[in-house]
C-alpha cells in the first residue's frame, strides 16, 4: 500500500498513462527470457530452424511446380481444387 501511495504522489497531474508495478517474479522471468534469447546458442538454433524452413520450402515448391506441370497424372484435378 505504501508503494502505491508513493507512486501516486510522484505522478505528474497531466500524465494519464497507467503505471503498473511488476511483481518481482515477472521481472525475473523477463530478464531470464531476455538472457536466453540473446545467447549465442539460441541465435544458432534460430538460424538452423530458419535455414531448415527455407530449404524445405525451396524443395517443396520446386516439387509442386513439377507436379502441377504433369497433366497426365489422374490426380491433377486435386491440385486445381486446392487453390
């Protein structure tokens, strides 16, 4: 209660932005998450995931273009319906 009364007294009258005090638990959680995200291991893991995504999209889109070009395939109609 004392902290809330001090924060209300120090607020400027024209300032309408709400001031929300964070609990110590959430301060520690946010700091730990920031430390994990900024670590070199996370960055390397993120880059591996992005490169894997890009490689799989490249291969799948290349195969899709090849499959769409094959009009003699009896399942060709299903590709048209999936638009």
